[in-house]
C-alpha cells in the first residue's frame, strides 16, 4: 500500500487540485470532505464540490467556534450548496464549562476534553459514512507530522487521505479564493490546540 501511495505522490506532485481529486474518485467514490471552517477551508470545499457536487461534508463542531466562524460557515454552506452532516459533542459546551472549562494542554483533563469535543464526534461521523477516501485541507508547513505525509496518505484507520492543496502557500490560496470569489475568515479558535503547529489527534 505504501508503495502505491509513494507512486501517487510522485505522479501528482505538480498536478492541479482538480486532477488530484479526479484521481481520488477513480480509486473510490465512497468519499467525504471534513471541515472545521478554519481559514482557507472555502478552497477545499469549493474544488471538491465542483468535481463531485453533493459529496458529504462532515463538520465536527466543537461548540467553541467564534461568532465569525459560524457566520463564515453559514455563508460558505449556502453559497456552495454544500451537503453538510453536522456532528457535535454529546455534552454541551455550557455543561462542560461548569466542571472542566477549556483545560490547558498540560492539564490532565485535556485528553478527555479533546476526546469529548473532537475525537468522539469525528469517530461517530466516520463510522456512519464509512468513507474509503477522505478529502482534507492539510498542507505542508503546518506541523512536523503534516510535512511528512504528502498529497496522498493513509489514516491510522486505513482511509485514503487526500490533500489537494498540500503544496500550496497562503498566497496561492489567497489567489484561488479571489479568483473564485470565495470568502475567508481568520478569527478562528480551536480549543484543543494551544499552538497552531500542534496536532489535535485527528490526523497524527
């Protein structure tokens, strides 16, 4: 399997995102996009949905997003007519805040917090959709782990993970958003990550 992944990464290193996506659909049509509506998410949602309209879009909402992120999400969902499946924690943020709040990454409660607000809803989503292909907006330079994976990789659950914008810079994505008249939003908060270059557990 890793040999095939290496070959794909070599063949598609210079390919357009749409070409990468089409190749992924040749491998399997059982696919989802995941999003948290962080900055630049409109790009991945636009390009994949352009190739495969109505593809399931999995949004795992921690319950701690900024008002700006929620407004951004609603605009992108409406403008692109996305087929969104929303997954939220089983406990409300208000309930959790009484007993735990948002623990620091060094606190013993942080592992449980991350499981509750991000990992459990994500696992529930993947168990329901059972995708063979998972589109995501991971990019080189975001974290040490992401620097090592390439456009095509395999998740720890064995799903083919595809990152069509893997080699793109912020400037490249700014141009893509402008060209396609897509919005962006930088006021984003992930309660499971103290630092931008820290993994939250979904990918590593």
